[in-house]
């Protein structure tokens, strides 16, 4: 009996070891990319820009997201303050490998929808610490991923994954992500500049479970080199309401909500 128990324990240990070995950096990032988030989402987004002196500028945004099979569409309408009111931003993100996001911005002063070129993806969005590229969904195949270690942050067990872009001229030399096990959601992400110095850190502060989906409701992007922070607060979130597919057009960008 004792011998059988020892054999069973050995089998369990071997199984656990094999399971741990099977998880890779790529698989972790793929799990994050494919995490269910609902068919559509609507919410009120507050974007707070905080400089090194603690001065804060607040922008209120209404945003809509929707899944369209192998692509996701998102549109954001700026509500306030007056200097950015009626500005809108839209992006279409594709699951197809090697296909870049399509992005547009509407500036009411020019009364024109402008397409964001690939050369402009590294520009910062509306004075925030997020680039246009950060706002899209980066495909797992765009980077080489390596599982570095496992760590615990705020009581959450995380995988730590290093991602190095395959594109030589990409704006970041690498990123390092802390991914919560089993939830497959990022807890923290570090972005390194072309000289491999830490540029900025994205931290997820709060999440909420809505209709069995995990929704990020508070996150902060801190640019350590400029000592500037962008805080994103998402409220009044509704999921799977089935709003119109026609929400995501250049016509709607000009017209507004």
C-alpha cells in the first residue's frame, strides 16, 4: 500500500511538472489576447492627465466597443472640456496576423476625419501617456515572448513575460508584462525605449466582474522619464446590449453620439 502511495505521488509530481513546462510566454500572451470580453461594451471613460507638479486635466469620453467576428471596432467621443468636445477617435483591430490596426481621428476645428498613418502610431494620443499604438490590440505573433519567472503582486499570482518586437523599427525595444494566472489579465506592464531604458509603466488598479466578464475599471500609465501620468477610469459599463453596427463609421465620427 505504501509503495502504491509513493508511486501515485511520483505520478502527480511528474504531471504537475509537465503542466508547468507546457506553459510558454507565447501561450500566456495568446490567452490574454483571446480572453472573452463580451460581444459589445458601452461606458463612460474619464481620462485624467497629471503632470509632475500634480496638476490635473480631466477629459470625459463616451466609448463603444463591438466584436465583428475576426475584428473588433472601437469608437470614442470626447464630451468635455470645451477644447476637445466633439473630437472623436475610432480604431478597427484585426485578428488576422500581420494586418495592422486601422485608426482615424476627427478634429472638429478642421471638420475633417484624418487617418492615423503607420508613421504616426508612436505619437501620443490627445496629450496622454498612451500612444496610438498602445490603444490597439497588439497581436501575439508580432513579438517573441519569453516566460521569465512567476511573482505575486497585491495577492495575485502572476506570470512575468518579456516580449521583444520582431519589427526592428518598433517604438519599444521590449515590454515586460505581469499576467494574473487563470484570469489571463494584465496586472502590470513595463515599456522600454529604444535604448532599453524603462520609459513607462501601465498598472491595472481595479477590475469589476460584469456578466461573468472581467472589466478593467481603473488603470494608470506612468511615464517615468517625464514624470507624467494618465489615469483611466471606466464607469457605467454595460455589456452585450446589441447596439447598432452603424456606430463605427466616419459619418458617426463627425455626427457624434
